C-alpha cells in the first residue's frame, strides 16, 4: 500500500477551521521566511519566522500555561515555550505570538483552495469519492 503524509497544504483550504490570519501567513510566506527551528523537546521542525520565533531564537524563555501533558519527553520547567500553547495561538490567528509550523514548501501556497482542488492537484486527477 502506498501513502503520503500531508500537513501544510491543507491549512490554507476553505475547510480548515484555522483563523484566516494563519492561512494568510502561509499564502504570503516567501521561501526565506521559513526557518528550521527546534521544538521544545529538541526535535527539528520548520516554521515561518515571526516575532515569537525571533524571541525564541534569541534564547528567551516564553512564559506558558500549566502543562497540558501532551509530550511525554517535555519538562515544563525547562522548555523555552509550550508547543501546544503556541500552536493553539496560531490556529486562533495570533500570527505574531503563535508557532507558525509548516513544511519546507509552504511558500508555494499562494491562494486559499478547497480540499477537493488540493486532492485533484496532488493526484493530477479528479478525486472519485470525496
Ligand atoms: C500545524 C502542524 C502541526 C504539526 N504537528 C506535528 C506533530 O504533532 N507531530 C509530528 O511528528 N509532526 C507534526 N507536523 C509536521 C508534519 O507532520 C510534516 O512532517 C511537516 O509539516 C512536513 O510536511 P508538509 O510539507 O506536508 O507540511 C506538524 C505540521 C504542522 C504544519
């Protein structure tokens, strides 16, 4: 069986329930806006640079809410920021202070599409049953 894991491409869709400001951050991002960043538990990821990520990269520790117990390896007293708090902030549209997690090619999205159109584009054909 073949499969793919697709994340970023589905954020700037009409069906995605994220705030329009997060969708717009993605469709306006340029290649140079996307940096490799460290998650609070040290794993690498990519994000669109914003004031929040500049503070983190400068070594600041961002205060956070009580632990959501989302990552077994996370030590709430030591982390530079809480990934759950910051992903939720981004989904709610706080694109200055949220974590704008994305894939390497996020800058290629240039408009808000429907999931139907994204699937058709990915597969090069009209989807049969969505
Ligand atoms: C909003 C968002 C949340 C993500 N959360 C996770 C996660 O919890 N665990 C994980 O392993 N990867 C996570 N990823 C990374 C994706 O699984 C994927 O590896 C990455 O975004 C690259 O694929 P893409 O170009 O299709 O986005 C997340 C990505 C995004 C955009």
